C-alpha cells in the first residue's frame, strides 16, 4: 500500500499529520515534509498495513483532496 500526494493541490493544512503522524509531518516552515523530496507528486514506498485506518482518515480529512491511497 502506498500514498500518493498531489503537492500542487496540497495547501499544508496539516489534517493528514493529525490523522497519520507516523507518515505525515510538517517542516519548520509549516509545509508538508514531502516537499523536500518531490515537487509535484509524492509517492511513498510501501507502507505497513497496520497504518491503513490512519491513512484512510488522512485521505478523508484532507480539505484539498490531495491524498490518494493505492493498494
């Protein structure tokens, strides 16, 4: 299972961080930390199945609908 984050849609609200802090974090400028490794789209490595419910919450709670869950 992977997450796909459209960084062009993301507005760094941080709802994903609240839902799944094991996967999402904000940097010291309040931006999603994935911005340091991707500019348009971030695709995670395979994530542990135990994170599924938190990741589904992150997808559901993203006000910009910038997060998808694959797998």
